[in-house]
C-alpha cells in the first residue's frame, strides 16, 4: 500500500504547479504539502487505481491536498459508513476539501440526507458548511428532501444568512437556492423564511435577499 502511495506522489510531483501551490499558500491554504495539481489531473491520476477502502483511508490521513481529494474519489461508497463520514468531516480544515468530499463521495451514501440534517446545526464551522453543501448537492442532483429535512434546513439556513457574510452563510445561501430552484412552492417557502432580510432595510441583507430571489426568477 505504501508503494502505491509513493507511486501516486511521484505522479503528483511530475504534475506539480509551483505557481498555483504558492498562490494557494498565500491565500491561507496551509497544507503540509500542496502540489498545486488541478482537480481534473487529480481525477485522471485517481482513475488509474481501483477504489479501495484501505488506500483511500491512508490517503486521507496525509496532510496533502491532492491525496485528500484523491481519497474522496477512491473510497468505495458502499463501504463508507456514517462513522467514517462523521470522522472525516470533523477533520476538515479547508473549504476545497469539503467541496470535493461533497462532490465525489457523500451524495452516493443512502444516508446522505440524514447526515446533512445532523451536520447543518453543528457548532463546528466546517461540519455545518459541509452539511449545507451536501443538501445543496442533493437538490442539484434532483433529490427531493423529506418535509422534516426541508423544514429544518430552510429555518436554520434563514437564520444563518442573516448573520452576515461567512463560509457558513454562503453554504446556507447555496442550499436555499438549490432547494428553491426545484419548484415554485419551495421557492416561495424560502422567500417567506428570509423576508426579514428584505424588511431590514440594511443594504447587505437586502443584497442577499435579492441574490436568492434572482436565482429563482432566473431558473423559473
């Protein structure tokens, strides 16, 4: 297994982009190692290996940007337990890794909605952010949220978006947008939940309200 990881590291070094790596570091992406390899290239390298729980687990343990992304691509969804999902999300330190986890692995889980519902109200920022991103992704993929999940998400997200700009606010706003885009009824429920933004008279809050409203008008 270590030999396989060394092979992957060698391929990453050959594809390394020092300019991108430095730029990410300057923006606060403080991985122990960041090769600056593009996501499409990471996917290309990952496609050369069979999905493996053991390999993906070892890749995730490395504080290396590309290996963590590759772990989300190579972990077999049918072997990824709720316990593993909770452990991984609790270890997140970078938004990009949360986004890749949501894009590549979490939506494939039969209990994805239940996890997201649990996570959105978590006090840990990246856990909550991942929960909202996952609900947004599920809606984008056409999944219909249960009434209980939808009600909780809309109310929780409406509170978050009133708190001001943050990673959590942007993720909550995205979840509201993707949920509301599914139907006019859902869009109306979102706008009712955030009508306080419009009534506040504050420019920042009104901008958030209009941004979400425009999403529904554009995709109607």
